[in-house]
C-alpha cells in the first residue's frame, strides 16, 4: 500500500495546481540565442525551411563546441628540490582539530603538494570527529583573499618588530600605573593557552582574561551553574533513549555547543525500541523538521507548556492537554526519556530538573568545556572600560561592536583605552578601532590543543606554512612575556612541553598522529541544585504579545564566524531552501493577516515583502520576509550571523540581527513589523528541479505499520516491489530489460545507499562534494536564475497529514497537482497542510542508472556507462546540447553557462590565485559549454583500487565507504557507499532491507543509488 499523503515542496504548489507543469516548461531558464546568429528577420519567421534550420543549428552547435574546447593554459613549474614527505599526485592526511571559537571537530586534513584541500572526519574521535557543513567549508576560509595580510600600526603596514615594540611599551605603561591589561577572547578551552596566560599574568599582574562569544550560550551556562554547581555544559548521549522531548532546543544544530545528530540517528533505527522524538517549538527548525510529532506554539506558549509538563512530572498536576500528553509519554518511558530545552535560563533549569526526576540515562555526567562565556564577568569588563581602568585591550578575533547589542556604546568607550590591539582576520570594526593589528593565523596554520569534554584531549597542528604575515595569539603572548627574539618564543616547543603533563605515558608524536587522546581531566557533573520556583517565575515573566521573535542560527552560517565563506553563503538552508540571505520567517496565516506577500514571477522566481522590524525600541530596517510552513502563528524567526560589514565581499549579506539579542534569551516579545512597500528578490533552489509531478518520491511509513505489516503485503504493503504485467505474467521491474545486460560481477560494482530515516538535512555532504569536486560558487543572481552547479542537492518535501485518495484520483486521470487542488481547495481551511507539515529530506545526485536515459541521447557519446556502475562524463567530448539534462528524470545534470574560474563576473574563490589553491588537482575544473554532474568520486574510487593493486591486496569495505565524499562526511550514517560485488560489504547488506526502494523506479532506469523508506514513530490519527 503506497502512502496516501500528499507531498509538496512549497505553499505555491498548493496555491497553483498547474505549477509543476509550468516548472517543467521552464526547466531551462535561458534559451540558446539562435536569433542572435541569424540577424535576418525573414529567417525568424514561420517560413524558415528545414534546410535553414539545420544550417542554423549546425552553426550554433559549432559555436558551443568551440567554447567547450577552450580552456586556459597554465604552465606548472616542477620542484627543484622535492620535499621528502611529498609525492606529487599522492595526498597526505594529517590529524588535527578544527576550532574557531564556535565549532569544534577532530578532523583529518587532506593535503596535496602542501595545500590543504579537504576536511574529513577523524574516525578515531567517534562523535567528536563528526563534521558539519561549517567544518567541511573551513578549508576555504584558509584561502580567503579578503584576510588581513600584514601587521598594522596606526592603519599603516608595519613589521612585527615595530608592532611588538609598540605593544610592549603599552603593556609596560599600563603595568606601571596599575591599569588593567585585558585579553578579550572567544571561548578557548585550551589547557596550554590557559597555562601560558597564567605565566603572562605573572609578569603583568593586572592582566585579565575575559571571554566574549557572539553566540554565548549564556543561559545554558547559567543553568548549569545553578543545577550542577559547575559552569560547564552537560554531555548527552541518546543511544540508550527511547523518547526525547525538545522545547525550542535545536539539538541537531547548534545546541549547547555540540550536535546530538550522531547518537540521535543511532537511536532512530526502525524497530520496537526506536527513539521517538517530540518537538515543541515556534520556528520550523532543523530538529523540528526531523520530529515524529511537532507542536507549533509561539514562544510564550512553549514556556507555559514546559512549566505544565514539569508540574505533571513532579506530581503537581496539569489541565493542559498538550502538556498532559507529553508528560504521560515521559512517565511511561522513565529513565529512557530525556527533555532538552533552550531559549532562556529558566527553560534549561526546568529541563535539567525533569531529567533528574526521570533519572534519564541520556545524561552522561560528562562536561562539555567548549563554551566559557560569563555574562557577569563581561559586564564587569565593560565597567572597567567605561571607567577608564583599562590600559591595554587585546581582542583575540572577536568583534563586540558587530555582535553585541550595545556594540556602538562599546565602540565609543574604546577611546578611553590607550592601547587597543586587534588580533583579527578581517578589516572589521575592531580592526578599525585598534591602533595595532596582528593578522590572526588560521587554524590550519596553527599549533594548539583543546580539551572539548571530560577525559578528552585534542591536538591541532599546522598543515601549511603561514600564507601571509600572521600569528596566533599564543605566539604573541610568548613574545610579550619573554621579549622579542627570545629563544623560548617557539610555541611548538612550549605546546609539546605543556602537553607532557596531560599525555602521561603517551608520546606527543603518537597523540599528534591520532589527533585525539584521553586526558586526566575527570570532571563529572551531578545534580546538586536548581530552583524550580524561580525558573517558573522567569518563564512567567515572558509576556505574551501579538508577535514574538525567535533568534536562531542556520546550519550554514552559525554565529557568522565564517560569513565571508562563499560555500556557506550559497549553501541552501535545509528548511526554506533559500541561499544568500537571512529573512524573517512568518506563518502563512500571519502573512495573510499582515498582508505579507511571497509571489512567483513569470520565471518561477520568488519575490517577497520587505519590512522594518522593531523589538523593544530597536529597529532593523529592510528585512525580507519568507512565508514558512510550520511556523507558529504569532511568532517570527530571524537568523543571526549575517550582515557583517567590512568583513569581506561575501560577508556583507543579509541583515544583522545581533542588536536584538541580549546574549541570554533567544526569544523576545513585543515585536512589530511595518511593510516598506518594497520587494526582495530571493534566491531559492527548491522549485527549479521538478520531478515532473510524480508521486511517492520520498516514501514514509508509521512505525506500527512497519513492524506489523509485511512490506510486500498484497493489500496493505507499505513498500510493495514494483511489478510490470507482461505476457509472461507479473515480473519485478528490475528483471525487465529493454537492452541486454552486461556482466558487472567482475571487479567492483558501486552502489550508494541513502536512508531517509537518518538524513537530517544538515548539508555537510553538499559542502564535502563541493570541496572534493571543485564545484563552483555561482552567486545569488545565478542561483535565482536556476543555474546552481551543485552535484548533490537535498530536496525538502513537506508532507501533509490530511488523507486523500491518491490512487482513486489517478484512476480518474488526475495529475498530482490537480489532486492538490482537489484536496486542499483554495488553501483557506483551518487544516491547511502548510500549517504544520511533516518534513522529509531526500539527497539527490546522479543516480548512475544502469539504463541511463542521458546516455542514449548524447550525440557525441560524452556520457557513457562504466563497468563499475558509474555514469561517466567526458568533458572534452561534450558540446553542450543539454539533451542529457532534458532526458534526465532526476534533474541532476548541470550546464556550465559560464567559465566560473578566473571570471570577474564571479568574484568568489575561483577568481583569485589564493582561492584557487583549494582546488582538487585530481578533478578537472570544468569550463563553459559542458555538462557536469556527480561522478561518485571516481577519482577516489580509482585511487583506492590502484593502491590495493599496488599492495597486492583486496580493497576493504571501509576504504570504499570513505572514497565517496558525501558518504564520508555524513555524521548520521545516512549515506553508505560500497561495492555490491563484495558479499561482506555494508551496502550489500543494506540492499537486502525491506525498506529499500528506487527513485522513479517505474521509469526503468535501474539506478545504482537506492533509498530507504522513512519511518515515523507515532500513532497516526
């Protein structure tokens, strides 16, 4: 029995039943300009002969062919003296630690000829080795051409020697008169850094270390201080849990300094003990999109529900229906349940107390040390500055002028500080306010150590020489502590000596080789306090208003640390599918109430209203508004981290929401919006790749049905194998061939498994693919023109719970878009599917069909099938007819409209020599006029095969699994790549699952990519 839910990609599909047909007709947004070649009005008329047409087409094709064959010639210069550890053409991998003050991951850095080009997870680190999209993209930030490249003094280029002389004098002067010397840094849980600062303070007794984070997790730290007696965040593990209830906590995103997506996915394996996920929230968050049951409430109502759930758990009782339902489930699961909350200190305290009452096994007792901000301490620092008590201020790559609500006041007060030093990477506000500037070294250029959580110690090592004249803060502290040109100013030696006391019997080189090891820090958290009455009072003080705002961070942008990274700016948001923007999200009903419009123009491009947003007297002007299905009525959402001025050409995108954030509370009441009358042009990619109105693209099934009903049951089967009726009777679709099959049992035959139950939509796979395969950034204008170049996309489908008889409608000859109209009418009903839809994320790339429609239509055989199951592309044969893209039912092929590298129209990383250092030399940079698409990372699979052949051994399954960039980057295990001819491979085992199905199997393309049906753990009503 197929699912009888309606899936839709946007509310526009619900409004316009004919939208899919329009999208199909607009598949190629730009026509080939044949009329430009003609120049003859007579030939443009209807009387053009067949001979003329063929003559014109021949000329057009020839022109495209010439363009496709033109490529820049760049001569290489061989080594005069080759480094002993570099073999040209062979990559080196180094274990290191990615940490930028906001994100952490233990990683493997892939280098080619001395250039870091790719970030991979470190398997030795387990959950701490998983990489999100920002970690994957961080390698591009190393090659940011907008970086500060030279030390500055009074705005002029200067040497380190003279800058250090100026700073040393400032330190001496401040120390002589007893003024404070403040090092203002982001959270930095480095034992060696802390040790070094203690020695710096011994020389300068008035020195103070003050932590400042743009997104500080202040509420969570305050709650931890109250409940556990320690200012450290708790570490959770969901593997042993069967129920998680979240109140505004985006725990698959940037929650409490660590995503829980790995343990979440492990606990979500379909079966009797599958984890059930309930989300109570206002915004449609990444976590909420993955929930089994989602309650959409405005922030004030979320607070009330949390209080009522707490009352029910502790025995005080509640009359709230939603709270009663949630509390009943929590009590039933007991210690196998866990509650997570975010938004304010009170919410976090109540969540901790509920978990204590339940005895939740998800609470590990371990401490997360990655966040160190103390709001009281920072306020004390501001008092020092305003009182003129600070003689030297050293800002370690932080910019409170941009990210603090009182940033402008802080900027003015800096005039009272005699010596302001900015250790900065961009020419931001702190750079402009400083008298001395030291370019900060990138993490890939630095030595260091991090203690991320209890019992874990991680090392950072440089994988490239410093590209410009930069210096990490530890090197500077050594100089300022020991004096210039001191023999002990080598931070590597200092780090090695300091690490000895932590590593014990483990050698430094071994720890460095592994990247991560154990530490002697045995800090444990236990419940020792928590004032429930005070927390309830705090939540009660949040006054309900007509509109309430939720501030959040996007998976792509985070707190804005890497805002100048074009890979991240272009990465589509998993929920809205918009790129190059932040925007105010609003519910469809509130949009109607406030006359907010989101309209598709004739080119199927989205335009939206612009408003001025006012919160507690602070106004942010010209904020675009996006109508978001699933947004709670009476609430709006806005992402932080955008609108950074003077931080690079890419960073100045969107609006700065930090003036609305007090550093503690992510929810704010008393919100007003005022339309400006102007429209904003959005750049979205969800509607440009239509699968032609077909149904059952992303399959789903309730858990009870999955367990109790046979998947192939004749009447109720939820994943019945597709059969065709032939003269020989019913035959499975995979057994019917129009062509003779060839033998693919000799050697490897690659398949890719994608589990919709595990995919959270985080986007790490997209960035990994972009880095590995030199996928260009095209910019907002080209994205809006439907010309993105992604080889891999994650389609987001909304799923309505309203039942409709799909098959009955199809029997009557109705198309799926017509069914939308029949089921939902004009969309004005209270149970409109856009109110609170389910969400499914589906990664789609080239399906590498064994019967590929693209191969049969290519006039020059540029695309062909390989024996290993990969669909190949010979770029130098391609003449850009786009027949293959037109014939591809999955819409995964991309046409190069331009030469994206060294083209001033695309001022991104490929347009400068520094940015181009990130390019993978194993993958050709495609040029104008050719088609491109996913290759299943053929360069990696072949390298893996050749390495095994050289060693005269069989390739292991793990080697192949890590050969495909998307699968290697996936932290939830949703993607598994491997050899189907290896009987012991994981992908072959997954192939036998009864949840397996193929995308558009009825077409008969026989893909080598297969999917697994999503299972929802809830009772369908």
